[in-house]
C-alpha cells in the first residue's frame, strides 16, 4: 500500500473499530451511554490535528471526537435557521441527525465525514456538520447573523474598497483576520503593490516581538508568533510582568525547552497546549530530550532575565 492508502486504511479501520466497540457496548438505558466512553487522560489523539489542518469553511474544535479529541466542524451558514426546538422537533431531530458519541450534552450532528487535511495531503481529518451558528455569528430571530463588525473586519472592508476604487490619495494594507474576525497573530503590511516582511501582532494588530518570514499568514503554517502573542497577552492582563520566564524563538513560536518556578519540561511548538515530556526540577533540566547545551547553556534564565527577576523579587 502507498503511504496515503495505508494511512487512509488505518484511519478508517480505527474509526470502524471504535464504532463497533461503542455500538456493541452501548447500554440500552440511554441515560447511561457514557459508560463506554474513555477517560480523556489516557487517550492519545492520533494523528495530532492542528487548526491549520481544517479545510476552508471548517473550524477547529477541541474535545468533540468521542469527547476527547479535536475535529474540524462545519457550522450553519449565515441566514440558516438556528432555533433548534422550532426547526428540529424531536422526531425530526432523531431521524435526520446522528448522535455525537460521548457528548455529555447529548449533542447531535447532521453529518460525520472524513476530509483531506488542508496542511498535509497524506492526512485525513474527521469532520462534523453541527446545528449551531459559527463562532463569528449569532442566532437572532431564528437566523444565523454576523456578529458586530470587529476592528480587523472594518480595516479589511476599507482595504477592499480602496483596492476596488483604485484610490491613489491614500495607502492601505490588507489585515489578516482569524476565524472570529480578530487580528491574526501574523500580519504583513502588504497590498497588491508592495510585499513586506511578516511580523508578530497583538490582538489589536500592533507589532510585537518576533519576525516571521517563513510562510505568509494565508499559508499552511501559523505556529509562528503564538508564543509572542501569549507573552504579550499575559503582560497586558497583569498575570506576569518583566519577570516572565516564557521563552520564544526569533519567529515568535515557542522554544522546545520551557522552565517556570524551578520546574522544566519539553513543549511541542506545534501544539503548545500539550507537554511532550515529564516535568522535572530545573537542576535536572539536562536530562530532558529537548535540552541542547549549545542553545541553552548551563542555566535556563538568560543573564538579562536573571537580573530583572532578581530586581522584581
């Protein structure tokens, strides 16, 4: 079997196997159907889905696949009926939808499917069609309607007007907005006449530390600048000051080795929410697989960081 065919076979076989187990062990009592669901602390989600894997029109959503793993979700479109009780009476809901396995709220979906990853052609992702408005829309008067226009979307609309009018009296740049209409963590002050280097952005589109020139914000990877954005947010909400020990790389992504409060661990820059190793005391930092002496040296804190932290203390 080729790489793609073998991977497809493994994914489909795993899905079929889980379906068979759950269908054969599901109790007759509907209220106890959670019995066959696994504890998420012992579940490994393979392949490790990233937001960039979801195709256009789909949103990344955590803990939806069997209650533990992320999947790509397609929401109702603008203008679709969204009043569940009115438009989906119980009998219609049961006959035209499918139960979302291991959902504590007994959520039901319109469709389950396998999709090609937007990031990797050799990977399949699980997709669900759900009966709710998308994160960037709201249910008003029974219909999905756009949320109030954000600053990023306002700038984007101004830019589109400027391009269509070919207005030479002003100079606009195209902002990159995320799925819910806020400024993406990677920006570039570019337009059809000028391309500039990527830079890391805060939630208001302002430049912060980190330069990102590997892939454009519309490209396949968006892990750069995540660390810079997080560090900037932490400082602005007062959870940390200049004594932050969070280490970011030059492109604003997370460094693999992270330490805080005398504890160290290895972080996966592609999935910062998960740890790829055990947590050890800082004195045993060198035992971690992500430790590189030529990058870190003998101490985690850099000289300037040590001075600042001692001054703060």
